[in-house]
């Protein structure tokens, strides 16, 4: 299969896959408490459907989507709702946010599921609804509600290519790789469902060339399925080849334009973990209540790939991994490049959690003293989005945020390649994250002030219009009065008419 290259990237980044890639998926025990932050995805937070004291079953919907970009949340086991209150959430801010906590009863009683083994008997729109109701979001880390990506109704551009992202380019993480090795048939059935829904003419499952045995197992599953429009592609191991836009470019040679989405060029791209969740939701009727998570790093005694109930506190998983080692230095959600540090292990696993890295001092990218920029240009040469990190840094640092925005700051995928390449150890991504959030606040404030100004102008216009209308009414009234015959004239006319009448009667 012909492949293309994206700009930059890091071909020789230490992978650290060996620590976990050969560990089969094990089922983690149900913890005593499950904690569900109501905001687990991009868009609006979910709205609770339960109250404290309610009994719930595994798979029961406990919070519903609010608005278009949102997803419902389902209980991961049976038990009792013991609180709906703020709890620490997995977020770089370290904030707490409203969360539902369930005390599990150890019974793991489940709701009655409705399987749809003959999915072709349903219309594409009905399948989209089932996926939305199952609470499925992108499990590759972005957590975008999947139903929105798959809803082709009212779209003018036909989906031509379906890309299944099995390129797990971030170091340490191996959950998708294990899923492809162990549950390849389910993933291929999920691809069949997606092909039926989107009407795409081909599906390509991408896997990096550093896991040849995974490629073999997925090829066997594809051969077994005998659908000629599904294929697998081995792509070069270059970080961040698993980035959505980078993968599309590698497989099709097409670039998703700045500010556009893949569907605008006829492509839908879905992570393989999400494909597995879709297959389970349609064929088995199972909502998204669990996912595979890699627990790894020098800070845990026994790394694992675990199938975990979403909502499980990290501490319970560390116990499964035989606890922390003396080297444990930092808890990171995600990988070392794009992940973020967590405050403690009371924080729960959410839908987007693909890895918990318990990093030692050596594994943490140590923050070295930043030196002045020497304009070497290395950051630009590795940027996979062809940005100019040096200029972005300059504008972000000097608070010239609009200039940074004009240089496509929002296209930055925060991959960290520029950080790694910079000989001056400038924490460029930190600056970009700050600039993006400052710009978002600034743009939001600008939007609010525009709305307020438009309202003010509309009010002023309405007052002026009312005033003009009143003036016009009064002018017309005056004119009418002016044109009315004077009272005396009317009286005289009445008298004349009476006199005429009297004289006529006399003659008679
Ligand atoms: S973090 Fe942003 S600017 Fe830096 S290399 Fe990645 S995409 Fe480019
Ligand atoms: S790599 Fe670092 S030192 Fe070199 S141009 Fe970029 S920011 Fe400046």
C-alpha cells in the first residue's frame, strides 16, 4: 500500500512498550466505590438521573447527555448512590467537579441488555442513536462523542474512507495493541458496522510497524471476515503518527485543512478501542462501562493491561499491580508526551484514560533550566503540523496572542515534539497551552461583549423607532385636527340646514 509522510515527527523516541506490550488483558476486580465525574468528554457535562440513596444496576444510565455535544454515563456495577458532589477529576488543572459516587454491593447485577446481532436490519440513524445512548466517546484520548462523528444525515460530503486508528504512537501505552491482538474479530465486526453506517467505500486499519505480531493477528481476522474493502496497513513508527491528521496524511496523502475536520474531505477516523466499544454496544447491547487501561512505569511493581470499570479509583488498580515501588515519583494520566500529572490516586479512571504511568525520576522529563532561544529552528523541523513554534513561543510569551492565533496556534496538537527537540529546554508546549486557554477566554469575552453591544444597539434602535413612530402619530393627529372644519362653521352649517328645512315645511 502506498504511504505518504507528514512533516517532522520523532522517529527515534524511546518507546518503552516492552514493559507492558506482552501482558495479556486481565479483568480488574470491581472496586468498593465507583466515581463518575459528570464531565468526561468534550462538550456539555451530563445531567444526573439518580439521587443519593438510589439503587443502581450495572449498565444503568445514571446521567444523561445535555445538548448535542455530550454523552450519557452508565453505572459500572450494581450498588447505591452515596453522593453527588465535587470530587477531584483527572484534569491538568487539578480541579474538583460534580461527580456521582456509587458504593458497589459486590453482586454486579446487570440491566437487561438488548442485542442487535443483525445490525443491517436497522437504519444508519438508528445505529447512531444506539451509539449515542451507549455513551460512547473517542477512547483514544480525545473523548469526543462518537455519535456526532458518525451522523452523516444532512451532510453534503460523502464519506469515502474509514480509518481505524491502531497506531499507538505514545511511549509506554499498549492497551490498543492488546485489544487488537486478543479481540481482533470484534474489532473487524465493529468495522463492518461502521462501513454500513457511513457508506464508506473502504476501511483501512493502521498499525505501527513495531508490532508485527499484532499486524498478523488483525490480518487473520480480516481474511476470516472476507470483506474485500477492509484492509490493514503497517505504517512507520514515527511519533506522533497516531495523531488524527498525521495518520490521514500517512494513509491517503490528503491534508485536513486548518480549521476543518476529516469529514470535510470525506474521511472518518476512529480509534480501535472505540470500534470495539461500538461492536459491544450494537451486537451485545452493552453501554460503555469499562475499557482497557495500561498501568505501567518504574513506579509500579507489576505493570498490567487491565479491563477496568470506568469510575474505578486509580488506587484500586495500583493495588492490582502489587503497589508502588520506591521509585514512584509522579502519577501521569496518558503517556509521557501528551499526558498530564495527577494530584493523587483517589482520582477515577474516566472514559478517556488509556494509561496510568507511574513514573520514576528517570522517566519523568526533568524540567531543566530554560535558556534563551538561539533561533536554531529545530522546533519547526520536527513539528508535525508545520507550525513555527519559535514564533508561537515569542508571541505567546509577549502576550501578543492574536498574532499567535494568526499563526494557527489552535492547530497545535500539543504533541511535545518541539519540547524534545529544543536545545534550550524551553517548555514550549506549556506556553502554547497557556496561550490557547488565554485566547479562549479572550475570544469568549469578546463574544460576550459583541452580544452585549448588539443588544444595546438593538435597544437604541428600538427606542429611536418608537420615538419616531410616536412623533409620526402625533403629527398625523395634529394634521387631522387642522383639516377639521371649525366648530362655528359646523354649527352654522347645521343652522342653515335646519332653517332650510323649516322654510320648506312652511311653504307646504
Ligand atoms: S507541540 Fe505543537 S508546535 Fe510543538 S511540535 Fe507539536 S504541534 Fe508543533
Ligand atoms: S528549538 Fe528552541 S532554541 Fe531552537 S528555535 Fe526553537 S525555541 Fe528556539
